C-alpha cells in the first residue's frame, strides 16, 4: 500500500507548526491537509480505496471556534468531548482507530500539534487505550 502524510487542522499548515514544534517531518515532507471531521473521514476512506494509507497523521484538536471557547473555560487543561456539537480532532482519532481495527491495520505514526493541552491529553489517552486493547487481542 502506498502512503501519504495527513494533517488535520482548521487553520494552520505544517510549516507553521514547525515554528513551535520543530519536527523535521513538518517541513521536509509533503502533506495532504484536511480541515474538518467530514473531510478527514472522506479523505482516508477515498485514499484507502485507491490503495493509500497514511504513514503519518498530525492532529489538531480544536477544529472550530466553539472548541476554542469550550477549551478556554478550563484554561485548556481539560476538555469534555461530549460537550461539543461539532467533532474535534479527538473524534477524528476515535473514528480512525475504529477504522484501523475494522480493517486490521497497523497504526501509522501519530503526532499531535494541538495547542489545547486537555484535548491532547484526551487524544493520547485514546491511543493508549487502543494499544492496550489491541495487545490483549494478540
């Protein structure tokens, strides 16, 4: 299967993220950029049908203004994923993990570039839960 890099963010581009998270992959490789949950799901599904799977995915958490406002209530230390009307990066990751499980795929490299600490903690916990569950299944 061929691979590509996928960048989920409502505003930023990978080179802009490099300024505060100096990972060479942000400037040395090409990226496919998606701005919302629907675009994320559609892009992965379409590319998978074409024989492509992400080799790297970089996640932002807050994908619309509502997410920033909600995060600000806790000074971005906690984030209640059930309290928002529009999916966040956490919801994208949750969908992706289910997709990988259903298709029996190995996770690609997953990175987080979100400025929302609470959202990043939630996404990291999702990954940890997924890996623990998959290890039990092996």
